[in-house]
C-alpha cells in the first residue's frame, strides 16, 4: 500500500477521513473534577473571577486526558505514546505512556524520539518567513524567477505560481500528486520535475488538495536564499539551535543512534506490526516531513509559535511574517482552512491552529489554542490512522470548553473500514479472464515523468524494473490483461516494503494502441494516480 506523508496530515479534511490506538480523580480547590462535562461547565462560566487559571484548568483535566489516552491506546493497539501540554510559555504536563518497543518493553518518556511526519511543514513555513524577514525572498515572488526549472503542465499557472503558493495546498494538482513515485525511489529532483506532466484537476487557488512535492521545491528555494547546502542545514542553524531543540534530528541514522527512540509500528485491525526504519521515507521529503523529535523539544516549538516568533526573550522571526504562515489560504470546509504548514479551524469557543503528521509507522499531532495561550503535542509510534489527531482534538476541546465529542470511537471505525476497502480492491475476481501470453508483453517502455522501465518474464508473472532507481514491481496475473503490481523487497526497498504492508502498490494493465498492439503499459497506484508508459 502506498502511504503518503500528507495523506494523514489531512485525515480530517481531504475526505474527511493525515490515508491507518486507570481511572484517576484529582482534588483541586476542594472539588473532585472527574468528568470533562463538569470541567467544561466550570470553564464556560461568564464571571472570570470565578474561574481558575488556565494552568489549573489543565491540571484538573489531566486524569481525564490520561484515561482517554489509555483507552485509545488499547483500541488502536498503540505501543507507545507521549503527550505534552504547554500553558503560558511553560511545559506544564509531559508524560509517556506504553513502551518504545513491544520487544523489551522499555517505557516511553517525554524525551523519547518519534517521527513527526507532516508536522514538519510548519518548520518549513517558518524558514520561508525567516528568508522574507531578511529580504532574501518576498512572499509574492514568482517561483520561476527563483527556480527557472520549475514547470507545471499549465503555462499560465507556472508563470503565476508564487512563494506563498508552495505551501498553500491550492495548486490545482490532484491530492498527493506524484507522492507514490517516491516509493519507487525517484529523488527530489526527479519528483519536482515530474509535476510538469501532471494534469490539473481544479482551477489554480480555488480548491484544497494536499501535496508534498511542492514543499521539496520550497526547501530548495529556502536553502538557495540562505546560501546553505540544503534545507536541513537551514533548519538546524536557524531554528533547532536557537530553540535548543538538541534532541531533534532529520535522518534515519540519527534516529537509530539515539539511545531513547521509539520503534515504529504499522497499524492493522488485527494489531500493530513493528517495521524497520527506511532511508527513503520520510527522510527523502525534507521539509515536507523528515523531522524526528520528542515532547520536550516540540514544546519549545509550540512556545515559539505561541510567542509570535520569540523564544526565551529572543526574537527569531518577526510576528508579522510568522502570522502569514497562520493566515488561511484556501477553504477546506466552512470552518476549516489551510494556511502554510498549519490548518486553521473555527470551533464553538475559539480558533484552533493545528497540523498532524503520519508516516507508515509513526503519528503526530500538534495544536494551538492561541486565545488561551495553550499548545498540545501528541506523538505515537504507530502509523497515523487518526489516534493522535483525535486525542489532540479532544484535549483542545477540553481546553476551550467545547461540547464533548468522542473522536476516537468514530476514528477506529473509519480506519477499519478503510483497511478493509484497501484489501478488497485486490481480492481475486470470482471468474477471472485468462491472462494474455506473457512473451509479447516483454520489452522496454517509457514515461516522460518517470523514465524507462523494462518488463521481463519471471515465473508465471512479469517483473517491471525502473531504470532510474532499480525498483522492481512484481506483476502477478489478476484479471485478463490486468496484473497486480507489488514492490519487491530488494536493496533499499526492503525496509519500505515492510513499512507499507502486504498489499500491492497498484495495478498494471497492458493496453492496445491504435495499431491494436499491446504497446501501452498503464500503471495505476493505490493513491489513484495513473501513469502511461509507451513501448519503445
């Protein structure tokens, strides 16, 4: 199964559905606050003099948070979880739950490292703001002036694409445009180049559609403006170092070197399955999703965001340009919009600024209630099928005094239904048509955005190998001229296959051209994007 960074980052928005979770009471001010409803009723009082401080409110809700988190971990079979809550520039609550790995059972704590996936995008947006502060860029600069190689299929959109469009998720491209190609090993340059062959599906700037590859280009533009080797170098120098986020990193090697890191798990309805780290994903995505972090470091990021660009008395980015990254750019629903690396959501009792992250084996959520000066971090070592998002939203609802909603109960149903639907699409037909002879299908094919592939016979099926990356897809007969296409666990792709699970990556169909020869190889990936290869 193809899993994209942004798929889970828009779980609650794209469909909505981010693309896979001890009862305690507390005595406070003479009252036992055991139920969220009671807490909400107290917080909604009109007389400020009768209300406890925000910090006291959060401390009062801790038992309910811990109970909800623990129950959610059981429902989702989530091995490990860490939660952090920031109030008034302080991390007032930080706790780990469960274990880093089912093997060994070492507990999670507030310093345990997790992948944060697309929560990285807010860091990328802030580096853009930094470059604007320094006059190296302007928000309305044309992208073609900064990178002449940039091109989309529509010439007018190419000319009009500006810096503020790179992260705004309104490109007119299909959701997750060409993300699946990264799982076939295409590098950053090839992925950016491939966008010029993608057919737009909506008018420019009119419709929300989550993409990741435009963020790779944004990272390149930031690095060039900063005179740095790459975006991660800018991240380290301009954000991680000043914010003293000393445990935060952006490579698989750094994650594995850390003594306190979580192992990653792929979610299934039957239980979570541990999978190895992979160099390809998410680390090939730079500012779209490559950060590893923990609750304590991420609390500094939340404090910086709530502090309008300042941290520990030092201004790092101007409030004005940081505010641009929090400003809605495109509507998702009537009450939800996308900004730049952040989702802006109107709730009953206030605005929430949030983003989630999902890799095949980790999930993350970070959210701000700016009017309350509160931030929430949820990190898990399970692929994000909605557990961190639901838990984070539930906590922020408690902070704001919103009506209580059991997000996790609905989420586990959606995750199970989605998993079953993915499995069913590859179920063998009851009466499959016979496959055509394999020998005539062998040969070399080419696609302008992907390059050449060679198809050869292997056993009772075919193997399709990409010349540019060495990725191999096993083509197994399925129904007539349609074959299932499964990424083979060879070389650098071995860990990726383990991360993605047993489902095929998609289908291949050999189609006839105008001369009735089977000279077109049609590849359809599970993210619904299709690519035609013409026989050479």
